[in-house]
């Protein structure tokens, strides 16, 4: 438990640092953040808007930098991330709240599938080393190196535009009635398959190679040899080796998850999928700074939570970490 | 480097599968060099392992570097020039435009040639800057293990490791300039800030394992200064890891720069493969069937990345010989004259094709070549290496 507590502390510190970074970036850049935001509001400016922006950034008040920083925290804790300029007059919080379910549904499920699939394939490739399965490796190299959104381009062009098997974008048909009816759910699934497949294809490659490399090393361990020599069924031997080989994959999760989420957000953009990636594109296009900051914070918090979950799984899987405590 | 000479090793055309890279056999006295790394002993050539992956990777990378240098010069048209104002539809490839044209009748081929320079420049700049950072931070953290400086530096690295880099960069670039960044050096350096942590972590772990080795201890006992111990005892032995982390960071730089440009955070008139994809996406080239517009830049990025990743795998296999056995096929085994080499994986047996006469160094790395299962021991005529002295798992070090 102490291990987890220590990690939790680290993530809390990281979260605080992330908020601090978000607070300071606009202030380190040339120019006044309020002017920068206003220049993109294009006519929608009322004195009230300016006032609220100034309040948001703590400018024009008598507060010093420290006071502004504190105000920023108070706003944040109340869930007040400011007003979005590209979705004016919606607040950043409400825009993000509308997008999050789509991203969690698509990216979350795709990440889990790719982790499981990649790990199983990695074990297989390592176990059947020297067979045709080795030919998978060059392909994984390519998919590891190709940008997610490029693979998404190709998938969209071939399977949606040319073959017409899947819709070309968005999360559901505009004519649907959102709700728990079969037509809507089926439609949502239909729209999710292609983006999800893209994310799985691109991110599974990393898990395959990682798992294969560790598995190859693990299979040379004495205990695997002993298990084999005892005459255990091959399946059991693989299971023992795989259980030990998966540890680095789980602890490497923290490195990978950031890449996977970033890639997945870009995939959403290509598919016009209305998740965080899509509003991120709108925010970038309209230089919607409050929304950009909000999305960054939300993604950071989500990644930290995923890391904490991976750490907990690691403690569950590896008794050594529990003994230390 | 002596890639492709293939004379001193018998020229078996094996692509060096199984040659540990610790110098050919005609240089005796090299002694067993401790894995994970083979120290480039002073006064000797550094021998790169001649695995097919490394050769192919280097060749592709070389081609891309040439492209970066001459690309903008040999481009037939200016990448931004509209070649016709009357036509608003992208034209498919033709004799005049090898890769077709864009919406505003710009030549895609010229854009591809011109865009390579910025992409590759940013990637390598960020790779170099991040590698310098990671060596500085990782090695000092490892060397200062147990002091507050190590705790602080490790914490810093962990912080950058868990922070999702792309969203952070998007925020930075968003505030940097409202029309998009145009300065390659600045872009590369900013990307480097988010890309050093992984290398620093691996280097710290490696330094930790090296600093307690006898030769480092003795250098310290002799009274060598800290920086000298690091520079002449530790750093040379970290070279493969540094190279691997450099390639990884360049790969990261390619992907990140392309992603940022794709999002429009780099000025779209600043030609790179990412900005080509940005413009293609803007007019929905992928749903309109304008494949000639988005395939070339995307493929170029993917191939550049593949070259880097292949080199990286080659180095990984160099560091950890067990990963390498996969390359031994029956054909290669027959060529090497290794009779009865198990084509399929056999538990407890790592087949390594060795060129005869076996280099002394490789044989001693091979330590005890026993421990084979009953089934496999019959075939133990082929060299079985149980690489007991092999390094910790590559993947584990990274995590």
C-alpha cells in the first residue's frame, strides 16, 4: 500500500505542476493573454466579456502574480475554466463535458483492446520465434512509425469513401434520436468501428514488440526451463512466462499511454469524431486559449489516473512490490 | 564503420546475424566486454553490428538526409506557386506533375521535396538537443545516486514522462504565435524539452549499473575526478544506449512535428510533410479520393520513422543478443554450415549463427553454453548461447 501511496503523492504533485505550467505559459509568452483571446472573438466582445476575461486571468486587478495564481486555483476547483471563445458563449467546462463521453468510449475501449491484443500477439510471436509469425515484426515497425492520422486517412479513403462499408465521419447519424434505442446504439457502433480499428492497429504494434522482446528474454529464465523439464503442458509454461513478462508492459504503460492518447485524439480529428480531439482542433483553429488549457488539464488528469490504475495493477501482479512495503 | 566490407568475417553474407559486434577475431586480447555494451576500446575501430536491419535503416536514413539537403534545390516548381488559377480541382499524377496537384494547383512533388528539409531538420535538432539533455540529466542522476540531486532529477524526468507531451506542446505552440510557428530551430528545441525524459531514465538506470563496476570503482579510487570518471569510463560504455535514445527521440520528433503541423500550429506556408497533410485535411482530400495529395507526405513520414525504428531495433539486438535469434532461418543456418540448427524456437536454447573461426570475444560472452532441454541438446552441435551475462531486459530498463 505504501507503494501506491507514494505514487499517488507523485501524481498529485504532477497534477499541481501541470496546473502551474498552464497558469504560467500564457504569462511567459509575448503579449497580453486577454488581448490574444479578444483578437479571436471577432465582434462578439461586450464590456462584460472583457471584464470576465480579465477576471479569469486575474489581470487589471491589484493582485500580484501569487494572488492571480491562487485565483486560478479557486476557479479551477469550482470547475470554472473560463468561457470558450470558439464555442462562445459556452463555458469551457460545458464544451469539454459534451465531448468527454465520446473520447472515453472510443479511446478507452480501443486502448484496452489494443493492449490485450498486442500482449497476446507479442507472446505468440515470441513463443513461435523463427516461424512465419516473425514476418509480423516488420509490419509492426511500420505501424509504429506511421502517424495515427495518416493510417486514419488511408482507412477512411479505402473503407469509407471507396468501399462504402463505414460512414465517413462523426459519431452518429444526424437524423438519429439519441437515446437507448437499438437504431441509435447500432449507429454509434457503426461509426466507432473504423476509428477504433485505426487506433488499435497503430497502438497494438508497440505492445507486440515490447511484449515479444521481454517474452524472449523471460523464456530463457531458469524457472521456465524447470517448468518445461517438469513436463508441464506447453500452455502452462507459456502462461507462467507470460505472467512474468507482462510486468514491464504494465510499468511501461505510463510512457505509452501519453502517445496513445495523443495519437487517438488526432485520429478523432480525421474522423470528425466529436470527442476531445475534435474540440481540440476547433480550439487550435480559433486559438481558443481557455479551451486549449482546459483540454490540456483534462487530458493530463486522465493520463495520471490511468497511470495510477496501471501502478495498482502492477502492485497486484508483482508480490515483490508488496513485500517492500 | 566497416559496414558491408564483409571480408574479415568470412563474408558469409549472413548480414552478421549473431556477430556480437565486439570486434572481429583478428584483434585478440579484447577480452570479454561486459554486456550490455561493448566498450569501444581506444585505438580501435568501432565496429557496428552488421545486421540487415541496421544496414537497411542506415541506407534509408541516408537517402532521407540527401533528400533534406538537395530536396528544395531540385524541386521542379516552387512549392507555394499556383501553377494555374483557373482550375480548382486537384489533378491526379501526370507527366508534368508526377504526384499531381493540390486544390490551388501547387505541385505535390515539389512540396514533398521541399517539405523534407524542415521535417528532417526539426526531427534531428530535437533529437540532438533532447539527447544532450538526457545524457546530462540521466548520467548525473545515476552518478549522484543516493543524493538529493538524484531524487530531484529523477522526479523531473518522471514528471515529463507522465505529462502527455502533445497536448502540452499544443498549448505552448498555441500561445507562441497566432499564425503558426515558422522557426525550425525554435520548434525543434521546444519539442526537445518534452522528449528527453525517456532517454534520461534509461541512461540513469544504465549509469547506476555501471558505476558500481570494478573499473569505475578503481578509477574513482585512483582519484580521478567525477567528471573524468563519467567522461572516460562511464560515457563510452553508454554509447549504444545513447544512440538508441537518440534515434527514439528523432522518431518522436518526426511524429510530433508532423502532428503539430497537421493541427495547423506550424505556419501552413512553412512547408513540411505535416503542413502538406494539414492542407490536404482542410479540403477533405481523404474523403474526396485525392490520394496523391496525402499519401506521399504520410508515407514519407512513415518510412523515415521506419528507418529510425529499424536502426533502433538493430541496436537493441546488439545490446541484447537474445532478441536476435529470430533472424536465424533454416536457409541462413544452412549457409553458415551450422548443422541441425533448430529452425523453430526451442526452450532454453538461443541459436546463434556464428562465423568460424569463432571470435574469442563472442565465445566468452557465450559463457556456459549448456542448459538445453533434452530435445534441444541433441542439436547442440549448433552453438547454443544461454546469454547468462546478457543485460537486464531491454523493456524493463525503459520502464
